C-alpha cells in the first residue's frame, strides 16, 4: 500500500486548536497555549521500531518538559489495542484508527518504510531489544493483524502555542524522526 497525501504541513502553516483524547481518557490540547507541542505520528501499537524511539523519548521526558515541550504521540491503532503498550509512557498517547489526523497532517504510508536500507539497522536493533523485553514481560507483542498496515512513515511537527507550525519532519523510512537532541535544539530555537 502506498499513500501519497498532498496536505503536508510546512513551517509557517497554522494548526487549528483541538482537544484530543488520550488512550487513558484524558484531554490534551493541540496546540497548547502555554507550551510547544511535539506532535509525533507513529505506526501501530507494539511497533518495535516505534518502541525503540519512544523509549529514548521516555528516558529524557523530564528534559523535554523542562524545555517547554509537551509530547503528543499518535498511532493508527484502536485505543484498546494501544493502551497496554502505552501504560508506562509518561506522555500523551492518542489512538487514531480512522487515520483522520494522518490525512489532515499529510502523513504517508509507503513500502520504503521498511525497504529503505537506512531503516535496516534500527529494525534489527528494535527486534532484538523488543524480543528481549517481551521475554522479560516488559513489553507485549503487537497484534498479528494490523488493519491500517505496517508501512506507515513517521512524522514530527513542532507547534507553537498560537498554532503556528515551527518545524516539520516527514520520515523517509520507519526510523527517520527527530532525536531528542534535535527536538531540544528546535525548542531552544523557538524560545
């Protein structure tokens, strides 16, 4: 499946305010008046590549918060499937099984998500660490069937309190996203 969307955001675009519901049932505002929002689009619940990245974000969550950034992570899985995978994450996790936000923000799916050679090492690393975490009971396997597919590409947006898009990154492969250091640098530049 290959989805190309024409409504990708660019710096300077405006995002209308909305209240999203997290998998824990809490409301989270995007944009947030009092801080920057790092809106991340990931793949599916239990995605090993996504988990590898989100563990790095969780480890440094206090630094991200101190920089004035709220993390909001969107998956295209249903909330009931996503909740067991998100229980220990210290930031907002949003289920979007209808992919409405993905379409609105121009987030694509493509074969290159897994076929790009730049993704192979992170995929191998994520599978190795993921299997070990599953065996130790710290993570769960993803569902065998993924109604929205496994070929999603990640996307990162940094959104100011007034809704202005400050920076974007649309991934070229499954592990192409901002590192925590890149996010903190962007946040410092926005201040």
